[in-house]
C-alpha cells in the first residue's frame, strides 16, 4: 500500500485507521473528532455508556452512516466514499445488534447468500451450488452448532441460534475485519458460554471490533479496550488499565 | 442437500413440472377444444395479462417491490407492436385519399405531413420486436435506477409508479397526432402481409401466445430457483443484511423490475396482435391496479397461480360486467380486500393448504409437502 497520507508518517501497519472522524445529526455530534487504530489480528472491544456513539462508529465504518468529516482507512483504502457493498467486498463484515437473518430462507440458503461468489446480478443468476459451496456451508454449520437444522427455515430458530447463524453468515464471508455489535446480548447462560467459545474460535487470524457490555466476556476476549464517552475516546489500553482509569470509573464502571 | 436433490429435475421440482404440464394441457388442449373462436380469442386476451401477473410475482411477491404501474410496460409493448402494424396498414395504396398518403390516418387528421422520427424504426419487424422488449426495459431501468439508488421503496415506490402511469396516459392522450390519442392505434390489419383478423390467424396467435406464456413461466421458475431468486426473498426480508453481505441491493431491485417490465411488454405486444388495437385505457392507473389484483388472487408467491388468478378474475369480470356493468368495479374491489384479508396467498395458498393435501391423501403417493412447493419456499 503506497497510499500513505501526508503527515501520517509512522504507523503504516494498522489495518484500520480512523482519524478525526465526526458525524453530526442536526447539530448533535454523535461521534466527535474520534481517532482509533486497529492492528492486524487485534481484538478490540469498545465499551461505553448508552449514547456514547459505539454503534454509530460501526455504522460509519460499514458505510451505513456517512461521516460529516474525517477519514476511515482500511488497508490504506478510504472507506468513507464507498458504498456499503463495496466496503464488504474490501473485507469488512458486520453483525447487527438484533439478529439479522432471512426468516423465509433455510439455514443453508442463509449461509449460501453470504458465500463470497456470484454477488453481481448475472453472477447470482448463473451461480451453481457446487460441491465446494456445499462443503463450505456444512463446515460452517458445524461450527455454529446448526448442522442438524440446515434445512429448517430461519424463522423457526431460537434467538441464540439466530445470532449464531448471523455469525456464521459473516464467517463464510471471511472478512479481514469483523465487527460485532453485542454478540451475546439476550442469550441464555448456556448459549452465552457456547457463543463465547464460538467467538474465540472465529476471531483467530482476523481483526475484530466488538461492542459489548458484558464485562466478563470483554475480559475474556479483549486485547485492548476503547472506552467511548459522548462521541470521544475517553480511555484506551488493556482491560486492567482501563478499569483503573479514574475517568472511566467516574463515567461508566463506577455506576 | 438430499432434501433438494430428491425431487428436482434441473431447476424444476417435480410438482412444478406437473403444474406446468397441467396448465399447458388446459390452455393448449382443453380451452381451444371447448370454446368457439370468439371466446377463445377472449381467453387469449386474458392470457396476455398473465404475462404481467407473472412479472409481478417476481417483482412484488418475491422481491417485495410493489409496482402499481405495470400498465406502463404492458402499454409500451403493445404500442410498439401497434406502431409496426399501423405502418403496415398505412401503405400509400391504403391511404391514398389522405392529404399525405403513406402515414397513419390519425396523423393525417392532425395535420402531420411526415412520419415522426420515433416512428421510423417501426417500419422494420426485427427492430419492432427488439423495441417491444427494449423500450419498456430501458424505461423501467431509468425509473428503477432513479428510485432504488435513492432507496425509495415500499409505498412511495408504488405511488410513483402510479404517477408515472397517469402521466404516460395523459401524454398519450394529449399527443394525438403522434399516438392516436384516446382512441389509441386502431384498424390494424396485417403482419407482413398475413391478415391477423381472420379466425385462422386468431387460432395461430392464441397458440403462439400460449407457447410464449409457458416459456415465460419456465423462465420465471429458473429465476426463482437461482441464487438471484433467493436474494430477492432475502431483500424483501432484511434489505440491510443483503447490502452488508456485499450485494448492491439497488442493482438487484432494478433487474427484477426491468424483467417484470419486459414480461409485461411481451404480453402487451401479444394483446395488440390478438385484439387488433392498443389504446391508453390499458396503460393507466385502473388497469395497472387490476393487474396487481390478478396477482394477489392467484397468490403473489406462485408463478403458476398468477396465470390462474388472471383467468379467474377476467372470466368473472366478463361474466359480471355483461350482466351487471355497474357492479363490476365494486365486486373487483371487494374481491381484492377479501383475498388480502382471508387468503393472503391467494389461489395458490388455498391449493397448498387444502386441495393438494387432499389430493395427496387420495392418491396416497406419500409425497406430501411437495405440492406446497407450488406456493414457493418463500410464502
């Protein structure tokens, strides 16, 4: 990548570089002059009180919300000007907060749509469900504990199974940067344990950006933690450092 | 995979092949043998609307894009064909009493002295046949791109298609000299010298129409069985998830809208050939909504149901409007409301829920559930 901006100087190795990012909704700055760097293979957890701008940051990265100013570079490529599907093709995957799967399609078909081939109109018309596709889908289904429900329609899955399916849909997409918005929210205790195990397995060999409230879970997986408050970075570092930061205790953990 | 492969032949399930054969037997054998040529021609006319209904199943049923303006494309296809036939009927010989011989009569009445430029391509049959599909498809592409790129959808899209239908009707009526105005393009006689008004021609055209309709149905099944068909259903469910799985949602919506438009246009062209004229009364708001009702009655998720829905509603329309002309529109409105409330999946839903299981029990074939596939995996 030779697209290093002037003044960037150091840090050529970050996978994701967010600089001076601001978005304002009718004057309210949901994200305010935010800078954030994510390394290759780093698992970064974003925490912060409600309304801190966590989900908005993910929305900005994946193109759902357009930035007012600032830049987001992924592997040196500017994302703020790309459409959502181009950002996906660049290698960014996103899981939504509420499970977002296709109720009317089977688990198999849900996974198949996320299979990274035949994404144009004519590609989709001529897409063939060959042995390679089937094998990959079965492999993913095994990982997300849904092997025996492959031909069941999405609407008949439990909440936790829907979350797993969506994680599986991201996995088959094989993104370099995986963004997860509260992946264990609303799960039963057993589902939560299984999900943590699943996440630990899938986050290997890729960078992950997670929003999560469950501190136990955060402690388990995070390499580094970023605390957001009112659209700005309040503190950043290891879980231990962040937990002992008086500013963080003041606005978040203390309550 | 085994669940899929067991009963599939290519992209068609066994129940779908049986359904297609049954329909083919009905419209190619039973109907022609049991009706006189006047009634047969009427059924042929109904079947031209079925092209629109099949397009609506793909676009609205699967893709969730409700277009209340399919009359636009039906009309454009019909007008393209009518322009060719009209030019052929307006030979210098036939129009020698006009002040400008060799142009269509309505142009002469409106003091036009030469053929407008956009009529020129319709002197050629190959160009006309291309235009029948291309003009509506390009028009749909322009509307689709403009709307879907801006994420206009749902009710707003439906209203805009209605507005376009209204505008096009007004334009056709207003530009009398170029379009024949409110009367439309009438007095069509021959296709490359072959008189389309004879009983024999009507028979031939009926069968051509029926064959095209079966072809379009097979095409519809192909699209539905492809990954594109599943993406349409996925888009209807969770548009954002599709977008964030790397698909350009606008392109897929535009594609299916153009496909529906092209199918409607083929129906329109066959309408012109069989009925012998084209007029703005098939373009506007009312016919466009009627076409949606055919689809709803047939079951908006069933390609083959769309054909039965079209036949049923039109047969009822003819029967009722012959005896109670004023009541018909009320009846049609009532039917639409009743179907949406009581049978959201229309005839195909009734078939899948009641008749097919009864058949299965009767024949004890044990292949229960396969007939439900008629209602698509996406009901």
